[in-house]
C-alpha cells in the first residue's frame, strides 16, 4: 500500500519518511510556544511523514502565522496538516486537514476541497466506517494505550484497532505509543503512528524520532538509536 501522502518523502539524510510504507505523524500539543515547536520540527521534519498543527486555542490568523514560521524554517507545506480549520488549510495551501467530531462534515469538505488530504479523528469501528463512506483519506484512531493527554480514560486497546484496520482505509494509531509498544500497533495492522509527548516532550526529540523509526523499519531492537 502506498503512502497516505501519495509519495515516499525523503529528507536530506536519504532516510524515507514513510519507512517500509509505515508513517510517523507528530501532533502539536497546543501548549508549546510556536518558536519552540518550529525549532523541534525543523530538526526532525526530514524523518517524519507529517506535522499536525493541533492548536485549538489559536485564532485563524495565529495558525496562519504559525505555518509561515514553519515554512520559513524550510518545512514543506506537503508535510503540514491543520487540525479542524479547513479555511486556514486552504488559504495556506497545507497538505491537508484533520477533522474531529465537532468539525465540518467530512463529505462536505471532500466535495468542496478535493485538493486537501482529509483525515478523520475517530474512536470506534462505526466511526471508521462513517469516515470511509464520507471520503476520508485516512483515520486517526485512539487512544490505543494509556495516555498523558487522556488521564483517567480507558484506552481503546489493540483488539478494536485490529478490527478497524480491516476496513479499506489507512489507520494511523495514536495514544500512549512508545518505541517499545509500536511493534504491537503495527502487528494489529496500523498504517502508522501519531505521537505527541513521546517526541515533543523528549529530552532529545531527534533521538526519540529515530527510536520510533527503528521500529517502523522493522528493527527488533526497538530502543536502538540510528
């Protein structure tokens, strides 16, 4: 199966950002100063498939400026996904938009803005079926494991993930994913993983990204740094 992004992107290191067709998405946490986020992403973008701007508190103008900062750091628009804000994604010509339950209907977005890569955030098999029917290009499913961002909430687990991956739509797993449990997610059939704190809160974000890539690349020593 080809990359969700349609191409196997490569950075200057020559390392594919869709290793063995598995994808690594980084999600912003909405708390980090944009300057700090840009600094981290400028260091890791050659190794990742996408950076999702999940900045719920920012205005459209602030999001626009955030994307400008990223592109000023030579981060390509082809790797930038905007959470919820279809207007910003279109104006800035980002690669795509990630829709949540409160967002515009996916079918409506797909019909009017077919140029956007369309992701749907889901939490069940039934929602996955609906996303597929509405024309989503992929789904972001979770939380799979206990997650710092979902304290006290029961994780979805691997069984439902495996069931979901039987649908004919790529599934990106999210929630509590570490280099140590990434292999389990891939075995369940996931197209790839999405990570927030595992990279952005790491002491060395680049080393953290490489640790995830080792597993996506099939390295049995999941903690090994490239």
